[in-house]
C-alpha cells in the first residue's frame, strides 16, 4: 500500500512539472566584452570599446537530469527531490550597465565559466536544498505544493515598474553541497576534468575558440565556456534571480533567508547566492545586488504519441498502440499510467519498460469499451530523470462505443383525404444487422401541422410498447400503426428513432422517415346569373350589367375562392375574386357606355378555385342589350344669300 501511494503521488507530480526555461529576469547578450575599469574587470573574454563590464562570481549548478531521485519527504511535504550527479562551480556573471535605472537594477548580462587547471572542487559535506526554477509552474502550484516544497515567484513592483514580471516559481531540490567555508574558498571555474565532462554541452563554435574554449581578451592564457552556448548543444541554461519585493536595497535579506543559508545576513554580506569577488561598482551599493544562481543541464525528454480516439463494441477490450520517444543520451526506464476523467490520480498499467537513447518503442494498451463514451489520459514518466518538458508526456483519449445504426421507414409515403378524414400509416423501426450487439432505441412519431404534435404508435405483430426505450437485436424490426386526421392544408407525418445511452448513430440520414398528407376536397356548385338594367339603349347611352354568383351547400366547409369574369362584345373585360361560404351569394356590377347600332352581348362566368365544380353547366350566363342610333331629320334650306360689296 505504501508503494502504491508513493507511485500515485509521484505520478500526480510528474505530469505537472513543466518546461524549465531561461527566466529572463535579466537580459543576456550573445556577444560583447570589456574595457579597463576595476582591475578584475579586465578578465572579460572579449573587449568592447567604451563599455565597462562589472563582474562578480556566482554559483553555477551543473547536473545530470538522469540523476533525479524522488524520496519520501520530511515534515510538511510527502515527497522530496534530489539530484545525485551534481557539479557546483563559481562562474563569472558579467554585467554591462545599460538600463535606465542602473542604481536599482544591473542590466545586460553574460555568464562565463573560466577554465582553471589548478582549481579543485570542494568536497560535499552533505545534502542541502537549493532553488531549481520551473517555468509555467504557477498554473499547478496549489496542487503541487501539497506534495513538494515550492517557492512562489517573486515580482517586484516599484514606482509603476514591474521587475521580474516573467519570473517563475522554483522547486526546492536537495543536492550534495560543500560547506560554506570550503565553497567560498573554491577557485572560480572548472578544472580540466570538469571541462572535459561538460565540453559536449558547453564547447563554443566560435572560429577563435581553442578546443571549444573562448580565449580571454586581455592577452592572458585564461579561457572560458559561455553558458549560452549550451543551447546549441542539446542542453539548457537557466537561472534564478532573488529580488526583494520592495526597495532594491533589501536584496541582501532575500538571499540571506533562502536555503542553503550561505549568505551573510547583512547589506554587504556575500556568500552563496550573492556570490563573491565583486567588482568595485557593485560594492558601492551592496544591498541592491540580487541573489543569483545559474544552472546548466543536458536536454532530457520523454514523449508520448498515440491515438486520441479508441472505438469498439461495448463490452470488448480494444487495443491501441502508442509510441514512446527518448530524447536523451541514455536509455530511460519508464512506467505508463492512466487517469480517467474526474479522477485525481493515475493508475499504473505498465511498468519497468525501457526506451533506448534517442530511440522509440511501441506500447500497446487495452481499453474497455463501455455503453457511453468517456475520456482517459494516458501518461508516461520516469522516476530517474528530470525532464525538460512534461507537456508531451500524456495523450488524452476518447474511448467510445461503435455507434448503433437504427433506421425508420413509413408506408405509404403519401395519403390523401377530405379534411377531417382519418388516414393511417405503417411505421417500421429497426437496428441494422451489421451492428454486432443489441441496443435500445427511443421510438417516436409526430404529425407536423402548424407545429410538431406527438401521435400514438400502435404496436403491430407483437411489437413491444413504445412508451419507453425498446431493445432491438441486430437485424430486428418492429412495426407500428400511426393514425392522423387530414388537415385543411398539406401536412406531414414524421417517424423518428434515436439510440439510447449515446448521442451518436452510424448514419443519421435514415433515422427519420416522412410521409405527406394531402387534403382532397369534394366538389361545390358555383352558379352565375347575368342581367342588365336596360334591354335597349340609344347610341352613347350607358347600361349597368349585374353578375350574381351563388355557391351551393355542398363541398368543403371552409370558404371557397371563386374567380369571376365579365366580358363585353363592346370590348373590355372585368375580373373579380370572391370567397364564398356554403350557400353564399355575391352580386357584382359594371357600367358600360354603348355606341353604334346593333346588339351587344355581355357574358359572365364564375369558377371555384382549388375545388371541382359539381355542375359545370351553370357557371356561365349572358345578357344582350340593343343599341340604336337616333334618326334625326335633315336641316331645312331657308335661302340665305350673301352679297359681296366691293
């Protein structure tokens, strides 16, 4: 039980450790050097006209990420982190003033590690905790702090300026350390053995470099490694800066209170984080000097790749293959865990696996297919390595059943009837035979007429009651009768089937069937009578023609539209549209002016729209009107004479 608890705790921890990045609380330059200033400043690897660099010795931790140990913690934290393979040396942090407020913040920087053949590393005198920063830790800090010791990030806000705005929190990690006195007495840099050990990660590709080492600019034989060159050689360089969250003059207090407590608790105190051998410029304002520790570690990473979806038949165990990649110079042992959505800890499913250096291995896992989809996170971890990036150690997988394939049919697909008449349909629901296991479906039918109205499904041939989910065997069908009443306008009957316990169907296109219901109306009798107010008129006179339209008491109960037309032999056509109920009547009229001599015939007709006429012979009527020209006498000649007088 103790082992299981420990495994679960570390599994939780390991998947939330994030990328350890360079914390840009100070800016680092890729080139530059120094001119004469303080005598110690003349040791710069390169020179630059008109610029004075200030230097101090700072601790640099070089560790092998494959030497990580996770052990039972002491006190408030259940777990403790430790690096076994560690080298601790003094580097030289070169600072070039350049920011606006140089008195509160030391500007652009470079970290160099000198090579000193005569240097001897101080022997460790026990394990002590130091801070190891981890970028992006803040998102998971609350949960992680329940397991391991974490120092929250420190941001300094002063006069509206936010210093170290992108600084990170840090882990407390145990490392073998020398005593304070021995480490302060240790010479700066590396000896030849250490230089050869770390050459693969720190050698410079500068054409002027000697065996990967950068020569000094002062003409001496002194040579250096530059920390930034680690990025070119598969390693990471990062650092942690300790600032006072307030007046910068109190930076000494921050460094003095951080384990391993190697800094003197006074404004001019030096020691571990605040370094030693300061340049004179720094010594003029010692309290403002921030604590600093740099770290260089080879890149080490495990990566998991695999499917994000596993689909199978409910009840079966479906296999899925994942690939584990080692991005590290040594083989890595690892375990595999899974954590279902809603769970708080991983469950170990494979252990004791190994992936070769810079290689890949397949890992096959089985997932139990259930009736409903669920999510599970698959993760890998190695107890023996501190990874550079834990974000690619897991894959989120959706495990879901093969969706069932239901269908619905309705017969016939069209029915006609008089409004109010009942018509019926046969609805067939089924589960396609290709689906391998029984499944339940929800059966429904609706009459769509000005809205969707549920209608009853009447079981046929022993079909089960559709009031609840109905179980279908593969290939099984059930039939039901549906009855509806014909409406005044066209409507639809819709049958639907939905799988139960899943939101998916293999083919939704046939889960819905539709039949059309068309109203067919009986005939109605429309009759027409035409008459005029005069049977004869003089030429130039007018006549009013009346058209009387009647509807019988047969046909649809609703009003029927009627098209009416009146034509005249004298030219011109008039039209109307009426709406007549059963037994309805309408009288229309039109006035005409007639000229000439003869008979003018007026014809009126009326026809129901959308309904047949029962007696087509009485849909027309006519009337004739006689037109006569007046016979006026010739004017009498009265003998009028005109005499022209010249």
